C-alpha cells in the first residue's frame, strides 16, 4: 500500500509505503521532501504486524491532514494540478473543487470584484 500527501502552499510531500520485506516482516518506508527538489529524507520502520502497520498509516494520515496536507488519489497529473491551485486555501481543496465551468483563479477574481463593488 502506498499513500502520498502534498502541501500545496509549502510545496512539500510526504509518502508512506507499507510493504512486506523478503523475510515476511512488515515495514513502513516513510519519505518526505520538497516538490521539485532532490532534498528530502527517508526512514524505515519495522512493525510487529499488518494490523499495527495499518493503524500507524492511519495515524500518519490524520497527522498529515492536521498539518494541511492533501492526500493524492493517484490520478495522473494531480500533483501538478494541486500546485497550479496553490493560491487556493487548503479547505477548498479538501472540499474537492473540481474547477467546474470556471477556473479557480477566475472565481477568486470575480469575488474580489464583487467585494469592491459592495464597498463603493
């Protein structure tokens, strides 16, 4: 199992691979770093059982969400799409805004224009 999160505002990623090694032991491979950068880190954790590893992955997922990361679903180009939307707040990304008929940037520009017209 592999799960990956991206923080669009900070251009960071975090990835967890939950695998069974050649000896049959369960292992978590954690990796993190900056998008578009070769810098980052990796840590390998041995877990006692498959259930314990799954619990740990869920705890990591909860922590990533709390820190503003958005989980990628594996759809091609999703990472690039998130970076294009970097000006959008994280709660809007979590809500699953799919762009619809208007671009997110156009929508925010229209909102600003409406606010200006209300003030005048």
